[in-house]
C-alpha cells in the first residue's frame, strides 16, 4: 500500500489539473532559489519508496577552484558523525566487546574525581545525559582547540570534579562525550577508531570515498566551508574554526549519495542487527527525569513525530561553514539528506520538504 500511496502522491502533484508542480520540481525550486551558481551551496538527495526523487548539487564546492557541487561531493557532515560513533560502539556491543552499561571509569580510571566516572555509563554518553561539564569552553576560542584531536579534547573532561546533574536526569548536548566514545573504540580494538568505522560501516555500506578527519582535514577532493561576510564569503573550516581536528564529534566527510547508502545499510541490518538498530532509534526514558524538555533522544539519534504520529529519525550537523541535515522516516520509506558548505535556513527547509509530502513535524529540539 505504501508504494501505491507514494506513486499516487507523485502523480497527483504532477497531473495537469493540479496547480502544484511535480515533487522533484518543488524541491529543485526550493534549493535553486537559495543557492546561486557562483557561490557556496549544497547537495540534496530525496528518496521515497526506493525511488530517488531528486539528487542534485547547487553552487560551488571551492571558491578558489570554482569546482561545482555534485551529489558525490564530500562535505564535512558535522555532528551526523556522532551516529557513526554510536553505531560502531553498538556493533562492538553486539560482538560482546563492551556493554552500554559499562562505567566510564572502566575505560578512564584517571579521572580527577573517580566517583564521577563510576556513576556515568556509556549509554549516558550516547544520549547526552552524562552531566559532564564541557570545561573546554574556556579554551574554545584558543589556538589549542584549532589543532586538538580527540584525546586533547577529552583530557580537560577528566579534570572535572563535579557534575552539572546526576547522570540520566537531564539532557545536555555534549561534543566531548563523543570524543571519549571514539577513544573507547580505540581502547577496545587497539586500532585507530577511524579504521574501525571504515571496517564496520564504510566498507559494508559501500561508502568508498567517505573519510574521517585524523588531524588536518582533507585539503583536496572535498568541499570547503564558508561564512558569509558582507557581499563575499570567507573560508571557515580547518585552521579557522576550533574543533575541526577533533573527529569523534564531527570528523566524518561524506556525500549525499554515500549517506543514503549508510541509511539503507542500517535499515537492512548490514551494520547492526535490526532489534539493536530499533533500540538505538527509540527514545531512552530515564527515571527520574528533571529536564523541562521531555525525553527525545535515542543512542545519538533525535526522535520526533509528525502531528499524525509518524516517527522521524534525524540528526543535524554544523561545523564551521558546513550545514547538514539527515532525516529518515522508515515507516514511509523516506530519506532526505542535505549537505551544505554555507549556512541556510535548515529547519525551514526540513519543514518545507516534509510539507511537500503531506507531513507536518512537531517542533522539538535539534542541536545547532
């Protein structure tokens, strides 16, 4: 029935008696109006019911070379990286190499206050509910964080002697939590965590051009991020933006084509068994819960609903001049991926894309 629904929907939008344009034309018009041919832009991909509705690039990837953005252009995906770290941690759990109820102390016994590390479990890191203060903030605009990798971003966290709140009682978005999780992958496997993601995700999902930062980011063969400054654009990525060298929180570089393969590999049970994937994409309910926001996060994934209770699984990505959005609705066999190398009204675009297919999302938190 789903296939009939989507087919009918596309026909409806394209029939001569209806004023609405065909869905691919609607999406193309939205992006073409926002992104100019001679400026930084974006790549977009929309899949419905197994069919690619649109897959297209807009604008240029590099202001120096003027190379055009295509669906295969590599962008920094920002915090969508966290889903790769989470999936890898869960795949190690499937293999019996760790459990999500392991304490942080098991992997980092040198915390200034060991009692903190003993309270926090890996699932608290995966759900941004650890209560660990991000004490890097005092360093955030310093030269230190321009080149600091995962370990250097994690070291200050081990110096915390108190928590913002008891683990599992509130939500506090945490980049260094995923630097720590990346380091745990290395402790478990004895390899660079980037290699493990390649082995467990990139290769089985057929993502041959995707890569992960390990220090300086790739100089060639990728889009560069830009910030609008008056009538021009200035580069805003490695060397200009702190945390680019840290990879666990935002180091994956991929294309809309290969992120779509990642999603399909997840849905097909290639990366994780389907019951564990479902757990990772279900809201974690902690008790007691003292946040003003109701629980809305799984293992790294953000979970929301449409107004008619269709489940939306998503994650955004922001780093330097890079803006990304990843929205999956498995119930309707829908996927929307956009990767940009400059800012754009990301949430409004998401709403408009979903409205085009007759869905209205409830307004919930998404990381900036």
